[in-house]
C-alpha cells in the first residue's frame, strides 16, 4: 500500500496544487471532501493530513468544518489558511476577520523559537496570503512561529501534538521556500519516504485489473484522446479480448480524424466497434446556436448512441473510464456537490446501465498519463495528442452547425496545424486550433468583392488548462497560415488571431 497523505479539501482553488507538489516529491496523496468522516479517512492509514484553504470564514454560522475526531488520530496535521483557522478555532483559539491588507504577497518573519515546519528557512520570506481572517488568539499549547510585517500570526504549531498551521500558501510559486515547508512536513514530520513510482505502477495496475475483473467483460467509450486510449491499452493488457471498446463518430471530429484514430486503435490491438452517428448528431444540432444547448444535445445523444451499442455487448459488467486525478477533485462547497469535470461522453452511464466503474487512471495527473503511455510503449502520436473537447468542433463552430461550415472549419484547422508542425512549433503548444465565426466581412479577391466568414487562430500554452497564456507565434508563420487559409479554404476571406489568455477568456470559444 502507498504511503498516503490525505488532503482535506475545504474549497480552495489551490487544493489540486498541493497534491501536485506532493507528487513531485514522490508522495501519494488522496484528496477528500471536507465532510469526509474520520472513519473513512482513517481507512487510508494516513501518514499525515493537510487541511486546505477555502473561501469561508470560520466565524460564519454555516461555515464548513471537518470531523473533529481527525485531530485525535495522532498523525501530524497541517492546516493551510482556512485549514489553520479551523484548527485554531477547534483547539480553542480565536479567529478574527478583516485584514484585507494581508492579501497578496506579504513578508513573513520567523520568530525566535524553533519550528520543525520552518526548518532551514531564512529568517524572512515572501509568502502568498489569500484570506482576510487571521488567528488573533493562540489556542493553548500552540506557539506562533512566524509573523507578518503587519503583526499577524502567519504560522503556528503545537509541537507535542504535531499540529501545524500556515496562514499563507506554501503550494504556490509566489511563496518563497514553499516546497521546503511541504518537504519538512511530509518527510521530517510525517516520516514519509517518497516511494511513489510510475514505472512499477503500470505492472501493478495491470495485475490489479486482472484480479478485479476476472473473466468478466468491460466496455469502454473511446474518444481518440490520451486518457481513454491509455486506459484502454492498460486494460487490454490485463484482460485482452474481454475489453470491448466503442468509438462514436459524432461528425464533429477534425479532418480525417475518425479514420486516423481507428487505424491507431487497430494497430494497438484494441477491439473497437466503430459507430458513425454523425448524421444523427448533425440533424439534432441543426438550427441550434446556443453554446450550452449544443453541449446538452451532444451529451445526451452520446449517451444514447453509446448505450445502444454497449447493450449489445453480452455479459458486460464493467465500464472503463479514462478519468484522471484532476477530474475527481471534489469541491469544498457547502452542498458538498462533486465538481467532477463532466466527461460528457459517458456521464451518468454507469448508474443507468448498471455497470461497475473501472477507472485505473484516477490517481494520475495528465503528464503522468503521458509518461505511463511511454512506459507501456504507446505511439508518440497518441500520447502527445493535444486535448480536444468532448463536444468537438461544435464548440469551435460558432453559430449554426452545418456540414458545410464544419468542412470549412476542418480545412482551415488542418492548415493551421500542418503549418505549425512544419515550423516545428506544434509540439510545444498545449492546444492550437481554428474557430469559425458566424460573422461576415468584406474582402477582395482578384477583381471581385467577397463577403465571407472569419477564421480565428487560437493557440495557447498551459500547465493544466485551468489557466492559459496565448502563444506567441512567429509572424512569418502566421502570415503563411493566413495566406493559405484565404487561398485554399472556400468561404473564408479573413483570418484573425486570438490574443487573449485564460482568464479572462476560456481556451475554447464556447
Ligand atoms: P476551457 O474552454 O474551459 O477549456 O478553458 C479547458 C480545457 O478543457 C477542454 N474542454 C473540454 N474537454 N469535454 C472535454 O473533455 C468538454 O466538454 C470540454 N470543454 C472544454 C478544452 O479543450 C481545454 O483543454
């Protein structure tokens, strides 16, 4: 069993980042929602617990809280920001509201006393604060270990109980020596050794799947994407022909993509049923321009088509999904609602079809899925594939979706990607694609006036798709792309470039 650090998520935007930082130290962590019971939490045999930040104020009557029994486990607990305030309040301290001056990067000064958590840190560091509340009276047995320039307690600890609190965020890059603080916690204080390793993980997981599934059948909806492909190859290695995959062509893929993807699956030895449902999708999308409406129709149809195919597979007991770690992070919202990123393609299916869920990648981050793909010798073109949204070109074909407009978009998009590849730029871009606007502008071609639609070039770089920076592409490359699109794609007389990052924009246009 892995050594586990449990991260209790109280709704911070940085929760996943804590897990990421731990993984970089080869520590396995499990993120659980704030309302998890102490019993469930204990079943993970945690070496330590981290309580995340969160947007609430502990003094609000309905503020979220954690099961107090976790403070009796005897294992080290680190509270970050809201987590620290919760620890303070639970242990008998006082939390006061309203120090907005402490928002942002603040200078922190260590106190004279020694601190296992702040071991080997300089006496002063800059750290990111993102909460208005602060601990104004220490609980009994706790000592302040650092203070902000404004005199606020920025960290405290109860060395006997191994309880630690940080008012700032060690997990973000804006906090100097944040990694060392987390290292001190997991290695020195919790006694972890850091033995999480992907190279053995594949073999162990294949053996686990064999055990779990036995001779039963597994169905899987393939999308052409990295996650579902890696998951399918892994399960195929475990149970062979008993994995039956279904690839639904919704008519919203890029140029020649369904054929290429099917050929790749075949080469990998996967058992795949190809379903061409493009006409069904296009006819139901006819006349629809609202982005949410488009997504809903596609999601519903996908389930319908997939379910109909999967039902034909006799004795299927399991549904394989390519869910990865960032997809399973639950929100710390009061309603306790799961914020699972909707894998629109198979959402809701397991319950509906009475299938058990198999999610072998749910512990891995995206880059680890790619690394695993390499370890199990999958072709580079699959594992380095750029993310592609489930609803496909529907969210890139603004306005009405018609076969003709999709074809225009496909051609332009293929040129864009082809030229980026030729210039050696494609592999260093997180996502590059075209968007077709339902806007006409006047142009001139030869001696005639044109009145055609507009293509947008969208290229971004990102670490995790949560934030993104628009890619600076060489002007000469852009010039070539623009000329080729206007010359070769009938129906386009203008090409523009999207120079917006995320936030404030999103990566996709719909
Ligand atoms: P946005 O546009 O929200 O996109 O900045 C973030 C990332 O998610 C992808 N995306 C999706 N992926 N189903 C998916 O599997 C979807 O419905 C979907 N919508 C957006 C998007 O391409 C980007 O990588």
